[in-house]
C-alpha cells in the first residue's frame, strides 16, 4: 500500500434555511471520497482519472444519489435530521457503508462511523477499505502445472510403470524372481509382451 | 494399501487439476457473457457540433440517464444514471464545455465536463413552493465575463454562474396562485420575461433585468374566459394560449409592458371542429401547433398577430425545436409517418411555403410513429446547409437520419424491460455436410494447436490476439438452432413501449422484434400498459411441429378495473398469432400446471370483481379445467388494507351473460394484519417451475432431515407503520419487522418471527424449503440477511432402514395441506454490507446442483453468494462431521469475495431484475440481469462437473496419447530386443 498523505479535510454539517413550509429543518451533508493514488497498483498501475467520474455516493439505499466533484467532494442537500447511511459505489474498490448522525439539536456536530468495523470518523472522508480484484490471476506457465494436469499425470504414471517397475524387479533376488515367474507361468497369467501384437509368437 | 493410497492421491491430483474456477480470468470476459448499454427513451437532445472536432450529442432520457453520444456511430462516450427520484427536468450545454442538468423537480443543478463526463459542480436550489421547472442557458448573457444559467423552479427565479454554480441572484414569485408558464429571454437583450397565470383568469407578466434580478415591470390583465394548459411563445413578446374551454386561441402580446389579448375561435380557422384543443409548445418563432383528437394543426402567426392555418393533417406530426441558421434565421423540422416511410421536411420559420429539405426515409413498421425530432445542421462542401435529424420512435429507439438514410439506430427501448421469459430455439434438422466438417476439423485442430502454444507460452503476440478473437468469435454460440447443452435460447423481453424483442443468449443480438398493436395507444385505449409475459405453448412431446408461443398480457390504463388485452406471439417467427381485447380486467394471472393436447398451457385470469376467466377458451381446456376445479387455490394480497386472502373456485358464473370460461370464486380464508402496527412490504413465493431433486437432506452422523416442500408457501414481511419510511426516519425502538410463512391453501401461519429494531425495504427469495430476506437493522445500523429453513417432522421417523425395507414408512402416504403440518424451522441472521436492489437464486434442470444467491447490489453489480453461507446450521466451531458435510464456521457477516461478482468489472446500470433459467446441462444456469443495461452470463454454482470446460486442451490430450503410444512401442521393441538377447545367451 502506498503511503496515504494525510489530508486535512473538513466536514461541514451546516444547517440550511428551512426548505419548504414544512416544520422540519433540512441539513446538508458534505464529505469527501478519497481514493489514494497508488492503491490501484495491483490493477492497472495507477488509478485512472476517469474512474473518479464513475463513483456514485448513495444515501439510505439509493434514496439520494450524488456524484463526485473533481476534487472528490460530494454533498447531499435537504436531508432531515436522523441517522443516515452513506454508501460509495466505485468499481474496483470496497468501501464500508458509513453511519452519519445528523442532529437537529446542535447543528454542525457530526458523528460518522464505518459500519463494517465500527471505526469512528472525525471527519467525513471516505476511503476504500480494500481494492477489489474481479478476475482470477492467471498463474504463469510452469512445468509443475503441466505435470499436474491430467495428461501430465498420465504420462508420469506410465513412465513410472515403464521404468521404475523393471528397476523394482531387478532389485529382487534372482531366485525369488525365478520362482515368481514360474508361478506366474503356471497360473497362465499373460505377460505384457504376449498381449501385444506379435507377442504371442514367442 | 500403498497402491490404494497412490490411487487416491492420483484421483485427488486429477480433480484438483480440473480448473477450480468459479470466477473468471480477465481473458475470459466475453466468452459466455455479454453486456449491452442503453439509455432509455430520449426526452431531450442537445447537439454539440460547433467545433471542427468530434460531432456529439447530449441526451437525457426517461430512465434518468444523461449521456454523451458520438454522432457518427451512436456510441456512448459517457453516461450517468441519476437516482430514480432525481428526474431530469432539462439539459443544455453551457460555455461549449459543460453539460448542465436540472433535476429533482428543479432543485438540483449539476454541470458535467463535456469531454469526459466528470461532474464539475453541483448546486442545490430551493424555493418557496412547488412549480414548473425551466432551464434556460442564454448564450450572450454575461455578467463580468461569466455566462449565466437562468433557472425557474419551485417558484423562484435563479441566475447561476456557469463556472462554479454560485447563485448570482434570486427572485421569488410568491403570488399564492401564480403559475409560471414560460421564461422568455429575447435574444440580444438583458431582459427576461416571466409569464404565467394567476387565479386561473389573470395573465401576469414580469420583466426582469437579467444582470441583477431587478424587477423592471410587472403587469397583469384579466381574461374572463380563463386559461387552459400550456402557453407557446411565438415571438419574444408574444405568447399563444388557450381559453378554459379549449375552443378559443388567445394571442397575448405584452410589448412595451402593455398586455393585450386577441381572441381567435378555432372554428374560424378550421371549418369542422374536433372538440377541445391542446397546444403543443414549440420554440419556433411565429409557428405553433395545436392538437384536437388525432388532428394536428400547424398555425402561423403573422406580424399583426393574425393566425393562419398552414397545415392540417391527420397524421401524427412531430415538430422540432428551432435551429438558428445564418443571419438570424431559424429552421425547424416536421416529421410524419406515412405507411412504410417517414416524411421529413425542414423549413425556415418565416417561409412556410418552401422546404429547405424534403426527404422520405424507409422505416421499419415495428418502430411505430415518430415521437420526437431534433435537428442539427452542417455545411456541405458546396457551402449549402445540410441537415441531420435525430428521431425518437414510438418503440423508444433512437435514430440518426442524414441524406435520406438511417446512419445509425439504437434500440433504447431495451432499457425499460417489464418482463422476461425464455423460449427454446428450433431443433437442427438438416444434416451437416461432410465438407464442412472436414474444414471445421482442420480449423479446430489449428485452433487447438494455437491454444497449446498459448499454454506453453510459445505464442507470439499475434498468436495471442488470434486466440482471443477466435474464442470471442466462436460462431457456435450464436447459431440459430438448439444446442446439446441448452445454452442457446431466446430471451423474450417485453419493454415499456409495448414492443417484444427476442434476444439470442449466445451474443445478445436481436433475433426479431415486434411492436404489439394491442399495447399501442389507440382511440379505445389511451394509456395501454404491458404487464406480463407467460409461456403459452411449449411444444415438446406431442406437438413437436408447433412453434412455441408466448402470451403477452396488458391492460388499458393504470386503474385496477381497466380492461385487459392479450396477444399471442410465435417465438420462432416473431409474428402475432392472435390478439384479444378483453371485456374484463386483469388483476391476477395464474398459469395452471395443465396443458391441452397441443401443449397450450391453461391460464386463469382473475378480474377485479373476483371472477376467474379461463384461457384458452376451448372446450378441451374447459373439460381439463373442470376436472381439476377443486384443486385450484390462490391467494391475493391487499397491501393497502393489510389483508391476505385465500380463494378457491365455486363453479360457473351465474347471473351474467352465459360465458363458458367464466367461473365464480369463493373466499376461503383471510389474514388481517393489524393496520396500526403492521404494514405488508414484501410477499414472495417459490418459482412455479422450480425443480427439487430430493426431499431428504443427509446431515452429519448419517441423520436425515426432510425438507418441507410445498408450492403453496408464502413469505410475508410486515413492518411497523412508522418504519415503512426511509432509513433514518425512525428510532430502533419504534420499528420492528415481522416475517411470516403462510400456507396459501389453508391460511395457516406456519412460522412467525419478529426482528425488533429492524425496518425495510425487504428483498426476499424463496426456494425449495428456505427463504432468505434482506432488511435493515437499525440497532447495528447495518443491513442483515436472514435465512429460514423449514423441515417436515412428520417424516423424521423414516430414518430407520428396516422400516423402509418392511414398508412401514409413510413416504408414499398422500400429503394434504389440511392435515396439521408438523414442521420445525431453523433460522439465522448475518450482516451484509451493501444495500440490495433485488435477489434471485440459481436454478438448474434437475435441482441437484447446489444453489447460489444472486444479489443485485446498490452499486448495480450482481454478487453470487453460495447458499452454504446462509445455512442456519452454521456454528462457531463445527464438529468434524459437520465440516465434512460442508458447514462453514459461523461468522457475523457474509463475505463479499470480489471474484464472485458475476458481472465482474461491469455495472448493470439501473439494475431492476435478475432472471435465472436452467440450461440442459445440470451444472449450468443462465443468468440475465436487466436494468438500463443488459447483462447475460452462464454460471456453474458447483463448477462444471458434467462437461469439459472451454479451456480443455484437446491438442494436449492428443499429444499425450501420441506420446503414450510412442512410449509403448519403444518399450515394446526394447523388451523384444532384451528378450532376444536373453534367448541367445
């Protein structure tokens, strides 16, 4: 992970003049989404600038949707007091939803916390918890992977039978081997050579 | 023993080497999936063609999309989908580099950077009251080098700086009953006129200095006849309005602050009257149009405010906005449909008699009428003006016309899909010719050699490109015949425009499209609405020669007692077989599990008066139906009253006109939820066509549990009345959510669970014997997903093998829902990070493959989540036996694994629904997600255990076999030689 430069950002939770004739006050929620440059190293080497334009910020499950300004700031207007949920949708990054309390009693006071890990935020700066890699990474070609494939195993098994088995046989006591051969002959077990065409001629 | 262990090792190796992918490699994108981007029906378009660079057009649509399109090919440069309650009121281009959008009833103004779509600024506009929203971007109005945007919304006039969105000045129009109709900015002046009506008979005019918002003049004049509808500006200081009867045209002039009315009865202009008229506003100087029933009349206003009819036509006519051409002249276009062609005329505003351009363009009948037209000019090589026209058709498609040709077209109707069903493709009948096979074999081998080179890393970059294009262009997948695995199908979709499309699952191309006449606006039916699609005829056993067909159900108008309309469409040819206008309404449609001898499925339509109507109306169908009369039950949900009712049939309709297919119904039971504490927010049942492989579930220690599988289970979620609003509007103490499982035959509540401190929205999915639902937990302030599994206890004693052998089990005893069910439920809840738009579950042909939940997240992605994560038997420390069974240790939240997003790095913007269809291959299911975008892919929830993957390398297999044969012959000759030598010894 690249170093994240600490950026002093402000969260303004300003009370705004009442919107309609309704008695409820309406507030604005302002914040910032920050995607640290260099976090994108795993994918493309750099975070594409165009990507910022595809980030959406959603309030309360899509009740309000807003977009980011070039500097990453966003704002929701005319929000009633209460506890709200802000989600950030950005392809390639995982953001935790944020719980934001908009208080009617003391406007300007903000309480925000990540719901995933219950971490409190002193200011509404949202950063991705991690990057999301949507594709499996193809492992580079290796002899092992070829050997591990069914075909490789078949060849390996055959080779083992063809070359290791005779070795095993060779290491046996010649006496014992002769006895085993006798036994096999008497039982009439066909040898490999007799199975093959031409083998029966012997 | 050693051999055995070796064998086990071998098998293990074998399986581990089979591709363990649930997810994709990046180079596999587009192999089985496709993604299509749409916009929706265009409601406004602004051209950007001033510079010599790219020719572009900005559009806003009814799906709340703002997008920049390439004018040459119609491709999307960028696109933003605004929220569903952030409806776009107007768009324009300012400073030549910003796209300005006004949305949310005129309260949000945004500027987007034209080349890349980055939002530049956003401002929130407020006002004293609700009103019409108008956006005006004057080109020549400057305050200190800053262009301004004039917005009238919510009863307030705002001037906003183009550069940073600051409000420069604002002016309220507080008048109690004032309804502002138009804001006019005469070109070349610093004045703004705001005109409107007050108390229905007063015409008000305000003259405002555009530079500082100062009110210069305010005049009002009464007109006893009152006003109706909209006004159309004809000159910068003259508007045209209609009186309240809609029979007299008023020319209102407010030159020099003096308001004067001039009345012209429409009957003076046209001889035969057609009833009340409606003004179609246009921005063309001196021209406006009125519409009376189906007749469109174009009227010219002369300099002395005299009205003159210039055209009267029965054809639906669309008029474009004014396009300034040289020397202060304006051009505009008129377009009409006549038979197979559309006629386009471009005229100068002050010269009606001559046409600048007159073209006829051949147009597909199934695009319907022309709804909108936008024109733009370009300078030809001979310095004369040429015109291009962007037209929006009745089926919501967008086309660019130039020089009498269709340059490009976009099927934007596909952005608003109402319902989806599938149909099989025809069976391949003709044998494949031998020559073709040989050619294919060679190609096939060549392809696999290339692939082998790829795996061995021997391929050059050209080879890699060739491999990739070969994989993507696999012609097999877009063939028009049925395939062995059942991957190729037709997706039949019904769009809001009343058009049916058949999309091929292979590559998503449109096979046919059909504009349903029954869902088009007509004299009888002013506001037709498409409702549902059903499979009407699925020939398989004894009707193989018939083509499959679908049933399209629509109704006339939004009210519940509006008469319905049916259409039957052949899915192979895309032709309408027949259509019916019903006399009764359609409140509910029940596809019955019975088919007649031609494989037509019986459907029961319930109308608003609770009568049931059977379709098809054949004697055969009636006789089948009467046999099953007592076995048909259904339920209805009345959300507003909080009542769920169960119904059954009583017999033929009595009293009314003798109708063979009409049946009376009776109410069996009803569940009334206390209206002061519970409100129904979600009801879900199992999919009708779902297949369950086995009722038994073997759990750890060889125990068996029996799933309670009933087609008649209904999941209902209710919330406290206070908690039915948005998140953040209630405290956890005053909100709760109750989930019910109800048997819809008897009305018995099988299970009830309360989640305190929780609220909606609830999204749920019901499959086999379980239901999974997603809701918001206010205490933790996180979303939660809960699972309820229901098991049948009455069969629990069947575990004994001896009982089974001796036949003392009750497995074959008939199940009646009237007998008291002995069920137990198991449930568990987990946290889930995201908001959810929709949930679906995978379905396979035989139901053997394990299930995955497909979760459409708020970010418009589709996440596949294994059902095993939502197993109520998960514990913190599963025993060894449970681990072997596949139980995952308990965690408090559900994992989000990025690789299991089935949409990978794509978004299905405006996601609305996910449909899963089983393929013929048991392991595979087809997934179709639709919203503004369409996305299709194949999924294998338990991996493709029954077929080789596409990645399987046949060349490697061949080489292995060759190598083995070579090795065998080599060792054989070696052993021969050895034997010979031994014999010589």
